């Protein structure tokens, strides 16, 4: 199955989510674009437009569930922005023979840079130290030595896929020992694999989490894992907020159960609990793992290119594993 179309027939696409100039300007005239920034805008689409939509570009983490998708009887393809697609009902799409694509690879190195930067910033207290200089305190005293360092720890990566491997390469270059947890050992790396996350957390002093969100990983990082990580331990989460039991993390940070955390993602973005924001031993980022102009442009372009390939009668470029149509 491919998305070939009659010669002059227009192809109606829904652009769903935050405004993205690269996407909105990316299609030639034979495409008719319908912009819906919010879920509420989808409900207000005219019936005749809904009936013509053949492709959806999902431009951010907007809920793309069965109820929303079922409004489009001619839907063939969902081209989603981001490598994670836990906001898209991929099971519904597979059942209904609708292709789903994401944007892997083009963001891998950027997100790995963010993870390593966040790990070092958390251990070496860069944000607090910056505040120390800005407030003028350096004029009267030296900044205290940081309790944390990358020099005396082993890092356990939770998830050894594309981004996990890119983080591991950076740690290799920094002479930091790496081990990892995933459900199956990866044939692509030689680091020690732990099938049991608790056992790995007991053996390391830092966890870097980079796995998909969704029900299968919900609250994987719980009180038991944090207790196993221990008082020297730091948690870095660049995956999804849903992967961490946030109240358990806050309790561990407050009690000294772990040393510190660096978080790019949160359970209810953009809401971040006051208890977390009040802590000194955290570095908090507003989900910016891939958020540079160059990388976001490449992701936007891949959203466009997947749709164009499909409607040019070619296979999708980067289909998700569950999709009914495979790539070339
Ligand atoms: P990937 O190549 O598919 O790798 C996913 C890894 O997670 C694999 O090693 C997989 O191994 C492991 N995994 C999956 N389910 C697991 C489970 N239940 N328990 C333990 N390990 C599990 O994906 P990627 O490209 O590296 O991206 C990973 C995730 O990072 C994305 O899905 C997204 O949520 C997140 N992300 C965040 C940002 C950001 O801005 N903060 C940016 C990009 C990506 P097994 O299948 O063997 O378990
Ligand atoms: C984006 C991400 O920030 O690719 C992912 O899975 O989390 C990020 O690159 C996210 O898609 C927000 O739109």
C-alpha cells in the first residue's frame, strides 16, 4: 500500500499542533493544508473538510488518540514530530491500516548532548554556581566544592537505543564506565547489560533514563529504584515524565535518599510541582532535549518528507515499528 493519488486531485492534510513554518511552507500547491493548533480546533473542523483529510502532520506532543483520529474516515498516514510517539494511538492506527511515522536519528546527537550536559550540570552544580556569581557572593567567599563529580562514578543508562548509544559514546570519551538496562541486550554494544533495573541501580551512582514513554514504562523509576541508587546517586531523565514516579523522586531528593536530579521532562508538562521547583539539588529544563534551530528544522523537514513520499506513491521514510507499512 502506498498513497498514490489521481493527477490533479488535491491532497487534504491536517497540520495538528504548534505552528511550524517549515511544515506549513513545505508542501506544493496540490496539497490543501488545514491548521488546527489545539484539540478543540479539530472538533470545529467542517464536516466536508474532515471527510477529505488523508494525512495528519502532528507537530508536537498533542493528544492524537483514537477519538480524535476516528474523525477522519479517509486517513492514510500520521506523520508525527519527535522520535517518541506515546501521544499517538499507534495501536488504533495499525488496526485501521493507517501508517505512522516519527522523526528518529536526526535528533539523536542533539538529545545526547543535552543528556550529558545535564548530567555534568547536575553533578557539578553549574546552575547554582551561576547564581552565586550573579548575586555577587563570589566577592566575599569561594563557591563550595561540589559533592558530585563525573570522575568517581559509573553511569547506568536505562535504554540503549539510538540516543542511549550516543550518550554512552560521549561517556566513553569522558573515561566514565557505562552499564545499561533494557529488556533485551543490544547486539550493537559491549557494555554490561543488566536485565534487572534494581540490580543495576544498586551497582551505579548515576542513572540516565532514555526510553520511550507509555504504559509499558510508566513509573519504571520508582521508590525502590531510587532507594537502590542511594544517597550518592543522581537521576537524569531525558525520556518522558511518565517514566518516573515524580512524588517518589521528590521524597528521595528531600530526604537525601539520592543526591540530585537533572530533569528535562515532567509528568504533567508544562506544570512542574512546586515541591520540585523549591529544591536546590535539581536542575530543571523545559523539555529542550532536541530544541535547537538546526535539529528542530531537520525534524520538521522529516515530518514533511514522510508525507510527500507517501503521497508520491513511495513507502514512508521513517515508519514506526508497529506501522502496517514498512519503509524502503
Ligand atoms: P530507541 O532507539 O527506540 O531506543 C529505546 C530503548 O529503550 C531501547 O534500548 C529499548 O530496548 C529500551 N526500552 C524500551 N522499552 C523498555 C522498557 N519497558 N524497559 C526498559 N527498556 C526499554 O529510541 P531513541 O531514539 O533512543 O529514543 C528514546 C526515547 O527518548 C524516545 O522514545 C523519547 O521518549 C525520548 N526522547 C526525549 C527527548 C527530549 O526532548 N527529552 C528527545 C528525543 C527522545 P528494549 O526494547 O530491548 O527494551
Ligand atoms: C520533542 C521529543 O521535544 O523526540 C522526542 O521524542 O521528546 C522531543 O524531541 C517533542 O517531540 C516535543 O514536540
